[in-house]
C-alpha cells in the first residue's frame, strides 16, 4: 500500500513538476530547534548536579 | 494603510506563516549539519538554536492570533483587526527574526545558513506586504 502511495507521489511529481514539500507546523519547528539546542550538551549536569 | 481584501489577507497570512515554518525548519536542519561538520562552534549553534526556538514560539503565537481573529469575525475581518494582526506580526515574528539575523551575521552570509535567511527574509517581506507594511519591515531588516 505504502509502495503504491510512494509511486503515485513520484508520478504526480514527475507529471506535474510539483514539489511535494511536507507542511511543517511551528510546533514541529520548536521541537526540532529544541533538539538542536540540546545537541552537544549530552551528559552535562545542571546546577543541582542532575544530568 | 491596509489595502488588501481582509478575508484574503487572513488566508495569505496563514499560508505565509506555513512557508516561514517550513523554511525555519530547513534552517534548523542546516544548522545541525553545519555543527556536525564542525563549520560552526557549539556556542554559535546554541545561539542560532535559541533564535529558531524563539522564532518558532513567535510563529505559534501569531497563528493563534490569526485563528482567534478568524473565529471572532469569520470572513468579515475589520481593517482595525488587521492592523492589530500586523502589530502582532511585527512585534513577535519580525522581532525574533531580527534577533536570529544578528546571530546569523556572526556565522557569515555566504554559508548555507545565509541562503535560508534570505528565503526567510523574502517570506517575511511577502507577509508584511499583505499588510501593506513591506517597506517598514524592510527598513528594520536593513538596519541590522
């Protein structure tokens, strides 16, 4: 089923030259930015010594 | 002065907000790549991530304001409400975007982040144009 959907998406994209960019909500941007902010700080402890 | 059709303005503002969210998300992904590739430092990455975080919160607040106005007035949005909507847009989204732009300048406009910022800038100006305020917003961006 998923393969068929993917095939149809590709077909529509090729035939109509349509960009199938997925919609992104601001909440998802916030979540992504929060994950980025945390990157590189793994294992750090806060002022209470809690990691 | 607001000249566009109010109902169309709401619809277009929502579409522009969605575009900005998509580009902002791309900006976050590119920042992650640049950090992992060692192009930007941990401190630079943190500042830019904070900028995108604030922009994302501002975007959500703007969408909520948009939804509240639409709920109250339907397709007959008074121009005074559109003025308020622009003030909300200018006060939260543009302000956070300008903060982000300052951080980006530290990284350099020639980087891939510069491309995302340019797209975001164009989108924000397009959104400001809906309210007839593109000139005002452009001046703020160019002042940085």
